[in-house]
């Protein structure tokens, strides 16, 4: 159909389920990078 679909996970929420260093990394750099990728894809 010519459309592009983007799926994403909530990195911060997922990381918080693991706790510790994983939560820290997922809520910080991973979440920020994910938002940048999505913004670049839709603009």
C-alpha cells in the first residue's frame, strides 16, 4: 500500500522492569536515541 509503519517500545518503562544499570541505560541514552531515530524517520 506504499505506507511505512513504525513500531516502538517504551525503552524507559522496559528498563525499569529490570532495574539497576539496565534501567539507568534504557532510561537515558537508549530512550534519547530512540526518540531521535523516530523523529528523523517521520520528518
